[in-house]
């Protein structure tokens, strides 16, 4: 087998030539990149390496932006809810917004493009009943109804790019110029984007790979009056609106969007919201526009003899990599930030590009690399969690970002990431383009389906809020588990669940996009899911699966799960069934370490046939149920841990009727996993902990043996 070299990208900067060469040799790096805030000098560009150069399409061109302030990017934003105390109320709609970032758009007629709503009645206020005081940024409503609440949805200009703002705050950029984002649909901006890229390509002959960061529209990130994050949604499309795009949408789709379709009562269509038809139409429309526009830029890069890659972040809205239009851009690669196994899989599973690259943490920024801190701790944890996912589906390259001069001062850290680079190349050498063994096929069911593969519960750049902790654990466990994982939505269910799916998982809080909300009032959907299980399929629910108060029940698949949730309506009905099983296949590895996270309370069994696996504090936390030929498993929450990962693995095997296959490529210790590759007749035994572990390992032939693994060790075994 040919030895794989390189596959590592390092950042560099000015006045760091000799040290860069040293670091390249130390890690075996074959590519150098700049970062936001750094530039590569010519002597570094002349090194024997591929040169990545960051290119900003819609910002960092302030001379143009200042000359075309009527073409800046825009938001639809919502004022605070304001209660009228009489028939006259004033709403200071800019209250709560950072005026260095946001400015109301008075160029376009507010009476046409804005919307005032009586939130108590959900009625649009007639434009003749409100007026605007531009000097004070106040809307005055007349003929208001006393003690009703009102809001103003206003069109606003974006005067400062959110990533530029973040870097100013994080890296203390002081008086460095604020970057103004401009809009790809505007005529001057559209022409400038192409002309400027042509000029830049000629002026940067030593650039091999153009790293678009990213294209046109930044994910929704709005700051408050104190310059702190007010609202952030990594998937938000709010910063892509403009009168031009809304006119084009109406022409294409045949109906006009309301401002309310964007601000969504102040939720801004967050990824947790069950998406409306109007919002899904807008997503599809914008993706087509962005794809077509981005393709023209990528074609220019290719014509210049260079490669084009996209950073999965910043201005990535409209280029969702699991969307049906993404492949049409023609990119050579995608680079993304790796915070854990989930974000690794988010990158590595992308199709339609020649290569994927993961930017590992920590970022070489002063918030981590400072005297007295040990960045190796974060890096080690980052590698261990990402490695689980790499063993399922590897990225083709890894790298780091930031200021190499900071990391260089930490010798132990540089030694560690050198070992990571070697281990990564060894894994690639063995398994790249090799299909791993999978014991079952699992489908995650939510409103987004394939479009948001590996992205449920994420809020911003791989981060999630506390209430999602119980569900991200499920995703993290699956990212490195020996399962084939896919993502389906409710239309996929209505069109017929694919025959090769063994298990469906529905997990999330009630009424969110991830549980499903109103979709569980659809008879076709609940009937099809019941049929799937009754005929032998497996169903797993976590949190509030199928939750939608309707026709006498909260869990619409209560009969399948064998449990329901008391929300107060049936307290007069006694619940007798609380006998806990002491033995069951799913809890055979129980070591008293289960965690249910942000627990969903008041779960009860609907009959004596429900088998309760964990009962405490007068409520059920784990249960199983047999339904026809199929099986279901329920758990109130599943934060990431080795114990919970084992519970989920056993639950999948049980509901899929594959108990006998559990011990094929298996380790008894919770810290150890086995990843097998039948095509090359090898398997890896992996210690996912920082301690030495002794484990009993079962191979693919049913034979067992004992191994002792060093902390974080990976050991390869040949089956020949």
C-alpha cells in the first residue's frame, strides 16, 4: 500500500518563515493557509506546499461598499412586543439592537415593506393607522386597542459584518476598519463581485486553492445594544432578504412573502421551528439563486487554473451542502470546523466535491493560547471525539487555523498535534474509500430530513444550548457507532419508508422541528409509522417523540412506545404500572452511570405490557414495548457518555431484532469500541478515554480475547 503523505493544512503569517518550515516538517504538512486577520508573505507562498488563500466575496472590500451603501445586505427584524395602554402607542423599534451593526432602511417605502401587527389578535395594522418618526426610530400607532400587544417588523441595513464584529471582540482588533457586507442581488455588487475576483486571481498567481469564506449571505447573527450576541442561528436566512430578492421570489413562486414569513413572531424561523411552506419555498429559491451566482465565481477560479473550496461557515447561507442544488456549484472541496464527532460527520458525509477537510480545535487564538493554559487538553479531547467519526467516514484532510506564532510557543501542543497528524494519515492509509461494517441501518426522522444531515439541534458552529444536551448526545453517539445513519423527513414517511431501514429515531422537544409537532396530527404519517413497526421495524424515541396534544393523547405514538406523558389533563386517571425490570438485553451493561440530561418528566406506562427499564421519582425514564412484529424503545434524554452510547447501541440492536449480532466486533468495556472493515480484513480496537483500559474484545468470528490499551490508543488487528 502506498504511503499517504501530507493531508495536513497549517496556518502561517508574516515574519514567520523559518518557524513555518519547521512546523511543516514536524507535522508533515503539505498545505499552508492564511486566516482571518493574517496574510501570507511571498517567501511562505514559495514553500513546497499548496497555498490556500482566503477570499471574501461580500466583505473586506470597504472602498466599494462605502461607495454603494444603498447595496448593503439587509435583515428583517422585529421590535420588542409593546403593550398599548390606550388607543395610542409608540414603539421604539431599534431598542435592543446594536446601532453600529443595524440601521433602519428608510430608502424603501416602509408602508410597503414594513409590517405592524397586533399580536393579541394576530391582525396586520392598516398602514394608515401608523406613522414613522425617522429621527427617533419610532413607529406611532393610532386607533390601537388598549392592553393589546403590538410589534413592528422593519427592514434594516447591515453596516457591520457579524464575523468581523466577532473578531474585533475576540481578538481586540481595536480601530481596525469595520467590514461592510454588500448584497449579491444588487446590480453594482453583482458586477463588482465577478470583476474583483478576476482582478484578484491575476494578482495572486501563487495561490493554488481559493478558500471562499464563504459566498454571499451570513448566517443570522444580530448583536444587542451592548455589542453582545442577541440572536444567532447558524441556519438562519434572515440576513438574505431585500426588496429585490422578495420581488424575484414573487415572480418565480407566484405569491408574495410577508415580512412575518421571515421574522416568524420573533423566532426568525430558527432551525428548531417546524418550517412553514412559505419558508421552505424561500430556502429553495435562495439556494437556487446562490448556487447559480456562486457557480460563476467558481468557474472563474477554475479558468485561472486554481481550485475552489468553501469554508462551511460565515456567509454559507444558500449553500447548504445537503441541499439538492449544492452540487451544481462545482466546488472542489469543503472545509469546516470540527468540534466533535457530529461536526466531523457533517463535513465528511458531504457529496459532490473531490475532498473534504476538517479544521480541528483549538483555533490558534489568544483566548486559548495564553500563558498558564494547556491547549493540549482541548486538542486531545477534540481528537478523541473526532476520531470515532473518522473511523466511520473520514475527511480527506485535516488542518488548523489562527496564528501559528501562538501555537509555536507551546512545544507540548505541537508534539501532540504532530502525533495526531501521523495517526490520521495511518487511518486514511487503511480505510479511505473503504466501507465500514454496519450492524444496522438507522434513520433520524425530523422536519428537515436530508437537508440538515448531521445538523439537528445545532445553534451556531457546532454549539447547542442546554435544552438540546439530551439530544446531541444521541447524535454524538451515532457519529462513531457501527451503524449506517441517514436522515428523513415526514414527506419521506408519507411516500413510503425505505425498505432497508431497520430503525427510525425520533428525538426532540414537543412542537419543535426535531420532534415534528403538527406532523403527528397527520393520519397518513402516524399510520405509516405504526405499520412500519407492526410489520417488524424498530422505533426509538427520546425526549418527546411524536408529541402533539391531539385526540386524547400527548404522544401520538403512545401505543407503539407503550408510554405517554402527563401534562395535567389526565391527573384524575390512576396510573398503576410502575414495576421495573431487573434484567433486559438493553441494560445488561448497566453500571449505574446513566444520565437523562434535561429530563422529560411525568412519563407513565399506558398498560401492563410496557416493560419499564428505569423507574424513579415516580416516573419512567426508560421503557420498551413490543408492537405487532416490531419493537420500540423510549428514553427521556440521552446526553453523550460512554454508558449512554452503549445503551443506544443495545437499544438499536434490540428493536431491530439483531441481539445476536451485538457481539460481532464488540468490546465489553464502555470506553472501548471496535471499528471493522471487511473489505480490507482488518479492524481497529479504540480506547476513547485518557486512562489505560483492559477489555474483552469479540471479533467478527465470535472469538474473544483480552487486550490492554494505553490511553487513547488505537490498535489495528488483521483478520487474515
